[in-house]
C-alpha cells in the first residue's frame, strides 16, 4: 500500500513525483497538474501532498498519520481549495496567499492544493502569481487545471508540469472490480461508457439514478422526429440538470444559511441585527453561483454522453474498427449508421461542441440546448 495506489494508469506520473517527494534534484515550490476530466489530476496532487508530508522513508507510505490525514483532507498544513462557484475572486486569492505564507504547524511543508485553478479570475491569478514567484521556503503550491493554457503564461512558466492521460478503460474496470466490488461485466460497461473518467465510472456503477439519467440522454436521438419533440427534449435535458443542481445544493444551502444567521446573532424569533444583510446577500450570491456551476457541469456531462452516441455512429459509418462506447445500444447504433451519412454525423458532433462553447460563454441554457436539439434533428 502507498499513496500512489489510487493513480490509475498513471505510471509515468508516479515515476516523476515519487523521486521529487524524496527531494531528488531539489523540490520545486510550484507544480501544475494537468489532464483531461477524470484523469485523476486532483488525486495525483493529493497523493503528492501526502508523500511530501509523509513521516516515513521512502515517502508516501500510505499508512502513517500524516499520509492518512492528507488523504482524508484533515491535515493542518495542507490547504485544499475547491472553488464552489463559477469563479475564484481576488479577495479569496489574497486570503489564500496570506494563509500560504504561514509556517507549517507540524508537517514538513505548508502545502496549498488548488483544485480547478483555471476558475481564478484574472485579478485573482495575478495575486497568486506574486505568491508563486517568491514563495516562503517551506511552502509548496499544487495547481490543477485541464490544460496548461488555462492559466496565465506567467504562472505556468514558474510551475513544474505534471501531465496526466486518460486512464485505459481496462485499468478503470480493474479498479472498479477489485477495489469497489463491482461485478466485472458491469465494470467493463461503465468504464467504457465513462470513457476513462474514473469518478464518473464509479458513479454509474453504484448509482442507479445516474444510470437512468444517462439512458434518458442516450434516448434523445431517437426522439428527434420533428420540431416539437426536439424542443421538448431540450426542455427535459435542462430541467434534469436544474433538478440535479437543486438536489445537490438545497440541503447544503439551508445548513450554510442557518449557520451564518446564528453566527450573526439571530434572535429566538428569527430577527436579524442591523448590518447583517450584506453577509447574507454575499452568501446567497455564492450559493447561486455554485448552483449555476453544478447545473452547467451536469449539462456538459449530458453533451458528452450525446457526443459518445454520435461518435459511435460515425465509427460504424467509417468502418474504423474502434470499440463502441455504448455497447448496449449496438443494434440501434448500427441502424442509425446505415440510415445516415458520415457528413451529417460530423455536423451533429460539431453542433454539440458549439453548444458546449455557448454554455461556457453564459448563453441561456435552454436556448443553447434547443438550438442543439434542432440541429441534431436535421443533421
């Protein structure tokens, strides 16, 4: 057992990080972990943080108190930053820089693990740059983004780059079968459906609701028989994303609001002291931003599932010989391939990618998805 065990199919990354944790060649004070969604870039950064704090030699034993605390997210000298909203503000960045400048309380290093660092605004990124340029001697920054291009060039030029790949499907299936107890047939199906995305595959294997939602998305192409069903399909996709966001945030929002109201001095009758409206409005804004992000992420997963459908159709039309992602839909996919043309399928895939770009640019989700389903209908 070691801290590297959860890195699936990332042997080159382990070979890069393990010697660095031992101090071979000197330790860089800023690292940039990049890789496609599901590759495990945050898992790699967390494992590296655990190895850096490890009390044993070789570093990264996986069983000492420091390793356990880092992996469980309770180590006092490892600050994990998870932007909950659509962006990370300069105010938050300055507070983080101040926290990172303190000396370790008991660990070997003061470590900042910044998930989704690409969500930092330009002003926030500039604030982080100053701290990364001249970090305290015992501070290490671990930044995670999908691509190096997602960060300012001045930040990435000061970071040691760690590049992760999409894990092989067989490796993901092995993890589900051996560690999570998923039967091998199901593990193979969900690993292929998730296209190497480890957490997505685990969710599909263990959550019937996730499998049901995905099946409903993959049923959309055969529902696009005319304009009215296409519009209805768009409405159902957006409504499902909103429902998912509400389910994930409603209980959390209530707890956060209640805790803040109590901290601000709420009376037994529910009255708030003067001057407390500002913090409550600020919390509400953060909660709305978080819900928007979760909804957008859910829609993006929907679009990627739709893309996998048309990718399979195109594979069959071109006779590429590649394995299908959606093996359970084999007969339907072959029928769609026979009844269509590759150029139409390519236009549908382009429409899906265009919809993703529109959503990223804050286009109204319903309008963007309606435009997509109408484009998918006509090809």
